C-alpha cells in the first residue's frame, strides 16, 4: 500500500493497458488515480477478440502495401478499408504507413514488437490467477486458416518473420484442420497452428478484475473527462470538467484519443484509429474451441464466455464517423459461410477504436523533454498482448525498479 511520501500518479485511460499500468504502479507502492470518462474496460478493450498473440511480429504495413491502397479506397469488402471521403484527413498518416512498409523498416518494427511481446502468455496466465479469474485464460493455440497455396503465399513474409523470431508453428492440411475444429467449412484447406498461443475469454471481465485488484491495493478510480494537461511547479496539472488535480507523474494511455492531450504539449504522434468491428453470436461459443483466424479475410473467431465473437477488419475512418453497418454485416456473412448452425442465433454488433501507429509499434516510456510525463499509446490490435509488458516498462522506469513484479 502507498504512503503519504509515495509518488502521486495519474493514469489516463482505463483500457487494458492503462489498467495494467495503474495496478502495477499501485502494487509497487505509488499513489495512483486511474481516470477515464467510462468505466474500466469499456473502450476498445470491451470488444477485442481476446487474443494473446506474441507471434504477431509482422506490422500491418508490410512490403508491397502501397499496391493495396486502391483496393482500400474502392472495395468495401477489403479487410483494410479507407472511405474515399476520409482520404484527405488520412493522407499524412497513410504516407507514413506506406513509408513504414520498406523492408528495413519492417525488420526494425518486428524486432521491437517481438521484444515487447516477450513472455506475454505466461504473464497473462499469472495475472489472471493473481486477480482471481483463472477461468478466463484459454491456452489452446491459434489456428490460422487459408483456402489455398496462393492465399498462404501472400502471408509468407509474416510466417518467415515469426520463424526468425523463434516462434514455432505446424502446417496442417484439411484433415488436421478438421481434427482440431470439425466445424470449419470446406473453403479452408490449409492451416498454420501456433499451439502455445492463448486467449482471454472475456476481456471486459478481465479488465474489471484487474481494476478491482487495483482498488484493493489502495488505488482510486475516477470517472472523469480529462480536458488537458500542463506542467506546473515541477508537477503536472490534470484538468477535468469543473475541477483540477496535481500529480508527480502522469501516464497517458488514452488510446486513439491520446492526441487531444498530447498535441497541445507539442508531442505529435501519428496515431490513427483502426476502427474494428465485432459481431457476437449469443450462446454459440462451442462453434470453435480456440481462437481461429480466417487469415485471407483477417477475421478472428473466438469462443467467449458470452458466445461466439467474430472480430476483424481495419477501417481507417477517424473518431467521429458513425459505425458502418456494412462492415459488421460483412463479418456476419463470412462466419455464416464458414460455420453452419448460426442461422437464427441472436447477435449483436460493436465498433471500437484501436490506436494505431504507422509502423504498428506502440510508444511506451518517458515523453522526451517532459519530466514526469509518460506515454503508453498506439498498441493497435495488440493492446491485450502487450498490456503487462507495457506496464512493466513504465513502472520500472518511473519507480526505478529493475526486477519486474
């Protein structure tokens, strides 16, 4: 528990990343206030696919991505879609995204991602036990599916990078796929199985359990809209609607909204929202027994506590535009083509904002030239995977602790 001489820390953003940071800082003796306009876990963390995927070392911008840009603009069924009307706003980010696809940049990004992912599976297994929800941890591997050799060849760079970074996987033919997942339709003939990967079966409940453990260690959760930050007399002033508080340290983990706090401070990060969608079929979790990825369509299918979650697509369309129901309908169509028995099953749709950097590498650590300000932003679709290691990096650097708790 913290005492009056412990550093006072504000963590802004109560998704999985911010909540893990707040919990570890409180565990190590800091006086921590976790701030968000919503309850913990109700942003992108609510709707993610639950994958703990340290093998995801290939960034979104791979060599040759520039050739896909016309399809992104014209094909609404593309896994990566950018509405033409949003192109002027997205152009600066898109240019950085394409530049990040140069082979040397991709290799650098993969090294950074592999380092941040290291030990994630074991860390999450331990944390689920520590916060009292071990039943949420499912370690049955991830099964990536392809319809044919041509589709697999398009992902050959990603599989090569996994191998180079020490990840193992097994190629399966149709019989091997059916042995693991009997319900997979005939379209999929080739599988790549990563047997050691894992899944969180209810990301919202996981974040809530971490938040509960955080308050149990003396942490404070404040439901508030943070309007701005400013340095003041060696500390940080956090401005909220109608009030203000001062802290020794501030951690910005506000996801896709982080720019609104950082831009006025002269910290300009190229964060764009990867708008992700899911459709959840209530009570149909037994359709699959592990995370299944329809790799040609970039769709994740997960057996959640509440039902079958079908998540995917990347839509670059900003924070303001309303959800596009056609993106969710596309997911529904794909999963019903692949698995029988979902007709008539009640389903609900969701859209959330995943904060994405052009090179897919999040910014985690001290803000340059801003003593007491820390950044944990830009995790894209790997916020769950990297949340604990991001928390360790922040807390180690802030509190001077070398051995990770």
